[in-house]
C-alpha cells in the first residue's frame, strides 16, 4: 500500500480525508448529539451568571458583579494592554476605574453573546459590552470569557476585554 500511496495522489487524498474524519468527525458529531442536554444546561447556567453580573453592575454593586468571577488568586483579567492577576486585584481595578472620585459606572449591556461549551467543566463566551453614561457618552468593546465549573458554580476564570476606539 505504501507504493500505491506514492503513485496515486487521489488515493493519498482519500486516505488523508478518511484519517481527518476519523479524528474529528465522529468526536464533534457525537459530542453535539450526545451532550446537547448537558450543553444546554451549562449554557443556561453561564447565561444566568452574565445576567446577574449585568444586573449587579447596573445597581452599582461591584461586589455582586464580581461574584461571577472565580474567587482565586489565579483569576486572570486582560484589558487595555494590562494583565491583572487575582480576584481582589480585579475588584480593585474595577473600583479604581469605575467608582473612583468623579467616576461613574454607567449602564452595562451585554450583547452578541456566543456561548460555546467545550466540555462538562469549561465554556467560552464571546460578546460585546457597552456602557452608557449619564452625560450621553458611551464606551464599549468586545470580550472573551473562559468559564469553568468550580464548586461554587460556573465562574469566569479568565477575562480578555477590549475597548473599541
């Protein structure tokens, strides 16, 4: 068969496709079919965390907003070219940026959400955020969140947020 593969490009291509389908096809198909109820449950739980965060922000309650994050020194938050490590440091960053003197939190809206369940304990969320301020100005951008199912439930373990210009 080795010599046939070298002399027959079409046969080589068929074997390559068969190998790729064997590696990726059934795994993806069986995951989406067999795990759909579990995925739907995970997506709903993640959505509930995001809804609670949005409501907490709009009440001006950063502590409740931070309940959506993993309360760990290993939490990572990337934004504005800076890396913040740890739950407390992330809370402190939010307080300084949005509750410092002369600061306003604004009204937060999450949109364009795409929640993808990777497995029973991990999900990725991609979306858009927007803040509307009392003076009519807005700020917003995109984010990618890595959620992990921890003993306290689904929590953000990594947040990469960008601001649109």
